[in-house]
């Protein structure tokens, strides 16, 4: 019986450690999933946004503008 009493604290600490690590891994998995969903939503919004010439992210090609003005 004294051997069992000596091993019980080790088993309890190991079980506690397992639960903590498991929850950390699950939280990380959920956070990565949420981050990928957020990034996909941002990419979708950016792709569907109408890009105009006043969009600072889109450079204006002056050569194309001059050719388009010459056409009737």
C-alpha cells in the first residue's frame, strides 16, 4: 500500500499536465482556424472590391490612358 500512495501524486500531476497541454493544443488549433477564416474573408472582400483608378494600391498606367484617349 505505501507504494501506491507514493505513485498517486505522480499520476495526478501527469494527468493535470496532460489536460493542460491538450487544452493548449485545442486552443491553438481553434485560433489557427479562426485566423485562416478571417484571412479568407479579407481576401474575398479585397477580390470583390471594385478597383478604380483612385485606388492607391493600383498604379495608373499612363501609357494605357493615352492610348485609350486616342481611340474614337
